[in-house]
């Protein structure tokens, strides 16, 4: 059986996202990945150390279903809906810019080895980058009152000004990281 390995067209993916958002709204839930992390931390016992995590995680079981669905979806798309022989379509100028800072196989895989290989992550530099990035993402999501997906998908669709401000901040942070910090790391 052969599956389609191309991304869904906008006119299919957009309504599917809108349907999911409507269902979450209908059931009184808000979409966001950082709330899933709060639930996992609460299950892991973080509430013993930080009052913020003293929540009844059983009220958020839908978060666990979301996490399991994301893991299952990633597995299915990687092993059954992807072609491992196709290169990633990246602008040639982007490939050259990445090669200039040391990411030599950009476009040949989705996850460049210079950033995502086990050897890189287990090096001192890679480990420090993971720890610092994790702390910054956690701090940023907590400070902004949610993550990029929650603000960009749910907050903007609800016309919430704090979400607009947060999304603008996310984009500025991404540009600063891409153009100023990432070249210093490689």
C-alpha cells in the first residue's frame, strides 16, 4: 500500500485545525503544548517542590491523550507516511547560509546531524545547549502564559491581544536566534 508523502494542502489542513480548535472550545479546553508539560511535571511529583505544579492532573487527562497522539502521529508519519529517499526542499540560499555556519548536510535530512545527532547531544557543548534551551523555553512559556502553539493557534483565533504580543515576541526571538546566536554556536 502506498501512502501520500506530501504535506496536506492548506485547504485541507486549515479546516482540520479549525475543526480541532472548535472541538476543544466546545468541550471547554484550550490547546497548547506547555499545558501538557505542566501535566507531566505534576504527574512526576514536581508539586512537592514547586507550588505551581500542585494541580489535579486527572482533570487534564486530555493532555495525556494529546501527548500520546503526538507521539503516535510522529511515529506513523515517520515510518509510514514519509519517503526516506527524498531530500527536504530548502531554498538553495538557506542551504548555503547553513553550510557557512557549519551545518553541511542541510536539506538532505529533516534533522541535521550537526544539531540533532546523539554524539552532538552527548557532547558538553550539545548538553549545555539542550539544558539552557530547555530552561529558556520553559521560562518563556511560563512568562508568556503559554507556548507558541497555544498563542498562535488559539489565542490569535480568539483575537486576544496578549497572544498577538506573545507571537510577535516569539518571531523576534526566532529571528535573533537565527541571525545572531545560532552562528555563534557553530
